[in-house]
C-alpha cells in the first residue's frame, strides 16, 4: 500500500485534534505555513478536502472527522513504540517533564541522592507549565499535581509560611491582615481556599509573583507570608529558613504524581527512578 507522506498525516492529525493550524504548528515545532502546505499536499494526494476553510478558522469535513479517531490512535501507538525503542536503546537515560516549581523546589534537591543511588544513570529534567502527552513527547515520566492516575509521591496541602523574623508578629490568623500576603499567579486562589476554613473574612493583600519559586525566595527574605504547598517548601522548613506561624492546614483534592505513558517495565531505569522518588517523597529529604 502506498501511504501518504508521514509528515502530512502528522500535520493533519495535529490540526484536526487541536482545532487549528497554528496550534498544530506549535505542537509540531514548525510554522503554520508548513502545516498548511502539508495538509494541502495531503488533500491533493487524496483528491478530497479534509478541512473547510472559513473566515474564523478551519473546520473538519465529514471525511476528516471520520478518520481522525483512528489516525490519533495510530500515532499514539506509534509514539509508545518509539518510547520503548528509546528506553531500551539507552537504558541508563531517564527524561522527566515537571512543573517548573516542582522541578526547582522538589525534584532538584533530590537529584544528588538519586545520582548516588544509581551511579551511571543520566536524569534529564525539562520544566513546563502543562503535562505533555507522553504518547507523543520524548519523556519517560512526568511530575505534576493531579487528582488521578500515576503514582503519588507527595500529598498537596497548603498553609502559611514566613521567615522566622516575621513569625513573631503572627500569633493569630487575624494578624495576617497587617502583613504582606505573598501568592503565586497560577495558584491565585490558595489564600481564598485556606482563609475559608481558617480565617473567615480575611482579605489577603500583597505581591503576586509569576513564579512560585520566586515567591518562596521572597518569603525567605522576609518580604511577607506565603501560602505555601507543603511538598515544595519542606527543604526550607527543615533548614529553618521558613516556619509555619499558624497551625491550620488545608488538604487539597490532588497530589504530586508521577505519570507514565504506560507502566514502566519492572527493573528498568524508569521503574527504579520512580520507586526511588516515591520513597523519597514519603520519607522527605
């Protein structure tokens, strides 16, 4: 059977799944013009239209919509096979994609212990804001907060933390109204969630940072009180750089989880790293 060009099929599948040529171009790492050219070539090869071009964008034709599920499944299966080839061709290399704050504050401090536990193992970390599709992306595992799937390495609970120099001014939740309340833009509702249970009526005011790690450093420097995620500040709490001035904590309905395209093969480097990270999360640093 003569197949159309693989890049053309990839361009069509991505554009159809994501709902546009620009989104497909971003995922595939090419220009929108390249996606357009691939799809036009595929349509010419098939002798049929796969998209209807409209003023507000593109829409799948009936033919394109019928073929998309099977094509997506085929590319997912191909991606998993490629991941297996990579893992077995380079068995001592493990690639992890993680939330930036998790990569910097939870994973990075554990890397020396991980290297000591597995001499010769190479661990590569990529920070990104959203979990990648492991059936398509070249990562062995992910480390993100989520409510289902994967392997739990740490619970997610939030509570106020600050530098020891500031803790003496906070004896009750009402004292928070007189100090800067630091927060992270992504987790902007954390103060509201915590206050609803432990400080009704509190209206926290203070700087909002785009990076949680930056907010942590500002808290260490005495700039204010941060609504922290426990797993991400455990190192600072253990060292005394940060303290929890109030006892109230809120357990969120999610956990820090390792994710996989499929369960790692027992005894493989990925399985050993996953087990080590899970154990280190349970026991702390």
